């Protein structure tokens, strides 16, 4: 992940923070349109079943996800393509 910026917190039920996530993936030739999935993980790095989807924007592997809300500070990124 290249950069990440935090936003507001929602404490009604579970404390969540919204983020804008941008970065790039590299491992072989990922191309424009490759699927990116971000999975939220708990503090033990166990997937919570919550995921967010995006796509690579160009042939250098750049991607962006805006206003994604996480309750924990760990994520797993997966690129398929």
C-alpha cells in the first residue's frame, strides 16, 4: 500500500474509521482492469468476511479505493489477473 488517509469515526455500534487507499501491485504483468480485493482482518490477522473491490487503473498497477470503513487496522490485498 502506497498511502492511506483516515477520516471520521463511527462509534454507534463498533468503532470504524474510513480510509482512502491508494497504491500499486506488482508481480508480473498486471494490466488495466485487474481485480483488486481488500479483506479486513482482525487483530489476530483472521479474515472477518468484509471485503472491498476495485480494479487496477493502468498498466503500472495503480489502484484506488475511496471511503472504505474498517473496524480493525489490518487488511489483506489480493490481485487477480
